C-alpha cells in the first residue's frame, strides 16, 4: 500500500505521514523542506520516497504526476497550502496569486489526474485537506476562505458523481477548524480560539477517510459551528468573521 502526501514536511501533513506509516503504508512525501522529510523517513519503518518540489509552480505539479504515475498509489492526500491575513485592498497580490496556485490549482490538477487513474482501477482514496473556512466567507482572510470554498465544493461535487456512478473510488474533504501548525506564522496572524492538535486532526481525518465520509469535521464544537452557519444570516456571519480575523491579525502583531 502506498500513499502520496503533499505539504508533508510539517503540521497535518507530517502527522498524516506518521499515522499512515503506522498502518504500514509506504510513503511518497512532497514538500519544499527536504530536511524535515528526511527526519520522517528516519523515524518510520516503511519505504519513503522524498520529492522536493514547490507546488506553487504549475509545471511542478504536472512534473510531480509524471514522476509518480507509474507507482501503484492507493491514497492521495492534497494538503499543501497557506493563508494570508489582511484587508483585501492591502494584501500582496503576488502572494495571493501564489495562494490560488497552491490552494486551488495544485489540488485541482492532482485530483483530476489521480482520479482518472483511480477510476481505471476502480479503487483508491483522495483526501483533500480543506478547512471549516470552506463553508463561509472570511473578511480579512478573504482569499484563503475563497480557496477553501473552491476545494470543499469541488470535492463534494466529485463525491456525488462517484456515488451516482457506484464507483469504489473515494474522495472526501477534511475540514478542521484552527489547528496548531505553521499556518499562523505564514499567514501573519494568530488564532483567537483554542487550536486543535495536528496529530489528532490527522488521525481523525484518515480514519474517517477509510470509512468513506464525504465531509470530515474534527471536534464536536466545530461540527456544531458549521451546522449553525446554515441558520445565521450572511450579514451577521460576515460581521462575526471580520472581527474574529481582526483579533487573529492584531493578536499576532502584539506578540511580534
């Protein structure tokens, strides 16, 4: 059994690598940080292939597929991504375009290419690491929320297509709330609510993936939060979200 994980050098991706290794999955790890991936390789007792690539670049995404398409991959986990706090008219456009390239285009390309392969075999798992942000709009974190909406809704749509086809191929979306990872450092913000443990989220996500759950939302409090958004008027959602993001951004500034 073989699993490919993008964004595997830290956070949820790293913990997923350890957990899948404990389940005796060989690993293909993809990220920019070779040293961090080498540590994972030393820590586990399965075969590990390390691929150092920046998936912001579209050509690298296609290169990744070409490098591994002859492997018998059972699980694809799209996890690489980042966010950026700030008012939309002030945030850096180049950085936002990079975010779109990584959070959307890389997911889209890899999902399509591997899905086609999996359908040929009529087996395989694809887990897209999304976010509870995929169900809402996020003032002051607007582009990130938009990218997660794209991937969450894309995953749901494909899941229904596969269900109606009676395919044995699975696709699902892992949608956690705040998780203790490097996200804050990269996004230049600080969560104002307690963050979930990355190991817990990773293990929970993989367990539910194997149970073929379409939307995977760790922690009861976050499940309840996502459920309640269905009944809250959009304007109130936006108002609350704006002030939540403001506290994250300014909390980070105070600490720095």
